[in-house]
């Protein structure tokens, strides 16, 4: 009988406004079932409360408050599923000003990556 994958490997962008540069931090989330990116971020927040992510969301792909960048693509995190055994890179959405970690300011459409990169 083949072993069942039960770990999801998540590399998450971290940023604190009082620090000059952001960084990536690795997490392993245990799950035997596919999880949405938002569920992954919520689980990371449970074990590391200093990690900022949005939690007040519709989880139906309608409100847009879960916008993040996953493996280089801007997506709705609530409808983007990650299977056990997979690895993902989660960053802030590229079109909005970065506030903290993967939380962006939806009122300011500035490229977070360009600002972070100093461009
Ligand atoms: S939580 Fe509303 S669109 Fe994803």
C-alpha cells in the first residue's frame, strides 16, 4: 500500500513595515485533504499569530478580499486548492500596496513587488 501524502509545504512572504526588507519563511501544514490557500494561511496564523493574513472573507470566490499571489500567479486564495504533497509559494498580490506579510491595501493599486524591490 502506498504512503498517503499528508503534508503541504508552504513558502510564505513575510514583511514587517518597520524592517527594510521582506523574507520568505517555510511552513509545513498537515492535511490529508486538499486545502485552499486561505485555509493554509489561516493554519499558519494559528501557529504563528504574528503572521498577518485576511480572515474575514466569503470563501466563495465573490468578494476578492483573499487576493494573493501563488506560484507567481495572482489568484483568489479561497478557491485555489493545494493538495497534500504539493509545495506552494504565497506572496502578496502584485497590484496592491503591501501592508504586512501577505496583507495588501485594496484602496491603493500600487505594485507591491515594485515598491518592495525599490523600482
Ligand atoms: S474570500 Fe471572497 S473571493 Fe475569496
